[in-house]
């Protein structure tokens, strides 16, 4: 993966530490590098994509910041705790956690193909894993003098649902509930929010047969902005929720989908 140069402008995370889960590929990698370009030292989490995580770490270091690789399966609380221990041992604190790991059930092309195994795995990763990471990172942030911020990566799939993969829409809806719950529990010292991107042209998306065979064109036609972004185009938007400019936002749901869903009152 090639990372574009970051914008020349305010360093929203100068002197801060940021952890991004699932940062070996896709959106997580883009967020990790963007955080570094804005001044942060970054803990790069991966489960199995070690080569990708090392590439992301190289992008962080190319931005002049420190990178730290940490491996864990987030559906195992003991591994989540070990990851948190490692990050705090290395950095002494954590200012921002971006819980990006999620299972889209992307291999499933129809609701008719759903399996119990897929239901269990998707709910375990998206809800259980995100909940445990939020709980573990946030409870430790509460002990810090300056608190912290958590951004959980959701999806606009909750607006329309998913006839293709109902378990994915259900899982992302669950992230809303746990986010609001911990936003209450951790306030006012630790803010917890959801960032919900719409469709993105990740490597996985670009390689999907249906996307290459007309779905990409159809989605662009249905999007008012007439554009499906690359991950790096919305990475900075996700990080807005962790910045000082969002200091009065918690328990919220921020959408960046080019107008596809037009969510609002």
C-alpha cells in the first residue's frame, strides 16, 4: 500500500499517542498513517496481517513519528488486556483509541447463504471485540490526567440494513448501543463516538467481482457526490472525533457517505 503525503496544516495530534486496531490493511492503515502525519506516535494493531502492519508502521515512521506493532485477537479479552498492557508500557499513556476492526461478512453475496458460523463470528468481532476494547482502553484512560477519546468505526449499513448480510447490519447497530453506554459511563473524562463511513474503495472492495462488474458505477450514480472515496480521503474525518475540535461531542454518530443516505431530522 502506498500512503499519500499528509496535508500541511495544524497538527491535531502533536505529542499524542494513538492506537488503531486492524491497522494492517484498508481503513485502519490509512487512519494510523494520517494520525502520524498529524503528529501522533501510533500503536499499530493487527491480528494476522503482520506484513501489512509493518508496512503501516513504515508509513508512520516516514511521517517522522514512532510506531509500535502489537498483535492480538480482539475477541479474546485476555489478549485485549495484554495489548493494552503493551501499549501503556511502551507509551506510558494512550490519548486516542480507534476501534476499527470489523467483519463485513464480505464473502457472503446473499442472505440465503448465511450460516451460524458467520453470525457468531461477525457478532463476536464487531460487538464483543469492540465492546471489550472500548471497556479496556477507556477504563485505563479514566486514570489519566487528561482522559482520552475513543472512536468506534461503524457503518451507514444501519440506515438501510443489508439484505446481503443481515448479521453485518445487526453487528454495526450493536456498536451504537455500546458506544452510547460507555459515553455515559466514561463522561466527562473519556469521550466515545462512532464514525460511520459509507462505501470506500478499499483493496478488498475493488477486488470484489460485483464491484468490478457494475456495482461501483451504480453506487457512484446513487451518491450525490458522485464519488466513492479511497480510505485516506476520510481518515482525517474519522480522526476529527478524537480532536480538540470535537471536545463537546460524545455518544454521537458521524456519517461521511457522500450524501448516499441523507441522515437527519
